[in-house]
């Protein structure tokens, strides 16, 4: 069997123009290198899978004029990678500090890439302080972390900090489309959009999900339905149907749809959070200015626009409030199915409750 290289490694960027969604950082780093104004201690912060380690490797290669050989791995005696998650003791940092004392045998710089730097112990951070503040002229430290708040302030003050953005659904789906084209894979745009949503802003996660869906499809066209089935994602249509039932006060239909969702193996809590997200999207569709906040496929946008006209803002706000309260109380509920069913029944009778309240106000007046 031939060796399979996952897409996250196969399509890892090898130059700054290839990096998706981080132009504010790649441009700054490129200009810093060209103008010889690159700091000796850099801290890359941001969510997982957005390109922190990738940018560190690209920068390391550029600084030392190391060419990528197509394997996306660094082969240079002057570039060192350290995983702080498994090398977080004082002894590990002292060993690193001892190595820093020796200048590079070849090339201009010794570059140390320390991933997950927030995992270092406080003692290790303190042992690293002096070297990080005044490193030898031939050393560059590139630190990467997903949790900047866990790094002590004295370390932060010694670094030039770069905050990486979470990737948008559009950016991820566009990149996946390019990968699919290179691999000659026939895929529906809606399927790519669904993968991008599931990835939650991380390109690495999106590429891993893409590989899984491709394997599941067995060379056939990748469709939205097969993707939602493979990724165990609840179809948009269910939320549209449930909302229609709630608006028309059809309580039995809403309960039957919920029963169908449970039989498909979905969790009640997952349904609740999805329904609240659906209400939020309908509210967003009420105004043209906020329509850009709706990150869904174009054909789904049309469905949202149609349903938003039938649902009043007062109904959506009240239903969203009921759903949020149910979301908070779900885990402590003894009978979670009944908890969700009562929530749906309350939503079904929102209009009646409003009319009753208005009637009582008139009587009091």
C-alpha cells in the first residue's frame, strides 16, 4: 500500500502568499525581513489550525535561505523545533539556553520554534526570561500558543506579538475548493461550506474533515447530503420545518420532528443550540445591513430570507430567550427529552401568551 499523505500536510503553505486569511501578519513579517527589522523574539497567538507553526517555519526558512524540498519538513541544523507541551521543565529550558550560547556553524541565524509555549511551567518561564530579553545577535525565538492568557506578563513584554485571526467560512471553503480542483474531486459547493462550518475556523480541521468525506464518498461526487451524513450534522431543513411548526402553533408537528431528530442519533442539546442559532440567523435576515453576518450557502440564504418574512421579531426574540434558558438548564435536567419538548411547547404558544398579556393589561387599565 502506498504511503498516504493527509491534505493538511500535503497542502501546507510553503510561502507567505500561500497562507490563507493572515495577510496582516504575513505582510508585516515579509516587510520586516526585507527592511532588516525583524525582532528576535516573536509570539504567534491564535486559535488552533490557523497557520501559527506554518508561518514560523516559513519565516525560519526565509531568514536562513533554506529551500523547501517538497516534503514540508525543515532540514537545517540552524532551525530547531521544541514542543513545550512535553518539554516544559526548567531542565529543558536550561538545556536550550546552553545551546543558544554557540553560534551557528552555517548560515546567519539559529532559530528556535517553541510550540504550545503556554505549557511551560512558571519556573521554566523564569529561567527563560533573561535569554529571551537579550538573546545573542544570531538567535531568533518564535513562540506559538493557542492560549496567550496563560503566558506570564514578563514573557509577553519581551516579545513582538502577532495575533492570528480565526478563518472565516468563506476563506476555508474557497481553499477547500482549490484543493478539490487539484485532486480532481467533484464536490458540491454546499458540501464544502458545511465542512468549513464544522471546522470552526481551523484550516487544519477542515482539511482533515475533507479527507474523511472524500474517503466516505469512494470516488463519487461529494454532495451536501452525504457530507452531512458523514459528519453527523443536522440538516438545515429540520430547523426550517420546526420553525414553521412553531410559527403556525402546530405543537404536534414540532414534537414529531424532534422525535425524528432523536431517532437519527442527534443529541437534544445539539438540537437546542442549533435551533437558537437558526433564530439568530432569522433575526439577522431582518435587516439588509446585517445580512453579511449570515455565513451560509447562497441557496440557504434564500430560505432564511423567505422564513424571516413570516416570523415576527417579537416571536424570534422571545423564542431565542426561551431557547437560551433551556440551553443553560439542559445538563441539570433529570428528563432531558421532556425538557426540550416543554421548550418547544412554550415556543408554540408565544403568540397566545402575548395576546393574553395584552388582554390583561387592557382589563387592568
